C-alpha cells in the first residue's frame, strides 16, 4: 500500500570521520550537489543576464510566482514522508480559491470567516483521504486522484465554468499583496512554515514517526507507532496546506476561475521528489523541497529571459520530474543494496 518509500542516504558524522578529505567530498557531493547546481545557475544567469536576472524585480516575480507552488510542495511532502502521496493538492486548490472568492461575493461572508471555512473544508478533505487510504485500504495514488477529480468537478459545477468576480475586502487582498522589506509577504509565509516543519521533522517525535512509517509501516506498528493516526494526520496537514494555498491564490488573482490551479500539481510534485534527492537523499525533507522549487524557479526564469517559449515551463517541469524520480529510485535501491550486503568476517586471532 506504500506509494512512496522513505529511506535516507545522508552520511553520518561517524562515517565521515573515517574518510579522507577526497572521500568526504565524494560522499557529500551527491548530498549537496543540487544546492551547488542551484548556486551555479544563479551565478551563470546573473553573468549572462546582468540587466534582468540579478534584480529585485526578478526576485519579487519569482517569489510571487513560486510561493504558492512551494506551499503545495511542502504540503504534499508530509504524506510522502509517511509513504503516501496526495494528488488532491492540484485539484483542491481550484475549488478552494473559487470558494474563497464566492463565499464573500455571492454569500456576503466576511473575509476572515471565509478563510476559516475554506481551511476547515481543506482539513475535512484530508480526513476523507485518510479514511479512504487507511480504512478502505485504497492505494493513496488512486484514492487522491479520485477525490481530486471530484473536487475539480465541484469547482466546475459551482462556478458554472465562468469567472467569479465581485467586490472583496482589501484586507483579504493584503494576504498576498503586502510587501515587507520590498519582498512579497507570501515568501515570509513559506519560510516561517518551512522553519516550523523543519523543527517538527528533525526535533520532535512526530517527524521521526512519519519517517519510520514511510520506511516500513509494519516495523513502525511493531514498535508501537499508531500508523493509522499519523497517516491520517499527514493527509489532514496536506489538506490544510492546499486550502491555505487556495486562499493565497484567490487573494492574488482576485477572481475565482476553474481553469486556474491544475498547473500547480506537476511542479508541486516535482519539488517534493526533487527535494528527496538532496540534503537527505532518498528521503523527502523540508530544505530539499525548498531547493527543489528554487532550482525550478531559477531555471525557468533564466530560460524565459533568454526568450524561451510558453511551453518551456511544463517541459522543464516534466523532464525534471522524471529525472528526480529516477535519482530517488536509484538512491533507494543503493540504500537497500547497502543494507543487504553481508559484512566481511574477520579472521580469528591466533
């Protein structure tokens, strides 16, 4: 029933102590290679496009465009860490951003109450996905694809295929449009959420439990971890992240439109899969996911500034997803081979 397996390949301190400098570099390069590649691309595009790429305007554009995708990617990372996948992030954002607008324009709901309703519905969707996966025992890929398609159908029915427009409070728009130190507030949202998630995954039992479930649900259950409880919790968290992304998208677009949102699914998955190839190779992780989306943003921005056509972004995302899945699969196979390799017995002393 596992759609994703989670097994880390990062070197330990004790392992590094026994290696030479050259061996340490060779061991650490796969761990931080994507980070170095990101820095290389930033420097390269800054040199080749000095008038447009290394500018505050371009940084604002990248943050504004990718913050919502990064939020979705962090959300989808949570079920992935437990060995599951949540495809509703790409479909749910369509319905949630439409509801965030329509509740205010069609039903006169105050903006803050509309936000709370959308977040509650996102959490409820997470509960439903968790029940389908853990109680009905449907594979998470199939279950979330089905529920996601239903959400998209509801978005089409509710909007009638038309744009939903109307007068909305400026306070609602400010959720996305506010600038702090010259940068969009959405970037600060993402950094704050990432810091909290990093603390949870690295310092609290919850994170260790999710990784243990992702590596082996049976072993986790035998060690007393309530697998069903934590898997359902991961889907609820993912649903909340999707709903929050929908609210921010609504505040950004200022309209509700059923044709907007699905294009976020692929890059969100790419970011999470690509993140599993760096920092902690073989395991989805917060900073790896951040790097995964950043390298997508940098690469696409640079290519487009060189005159790349409109189809460059989906092509770049698709190719990167295939590469990321291939690297992640290789890392898992390498880890499995290392675990199964028999140790060489030492000759008894005479």
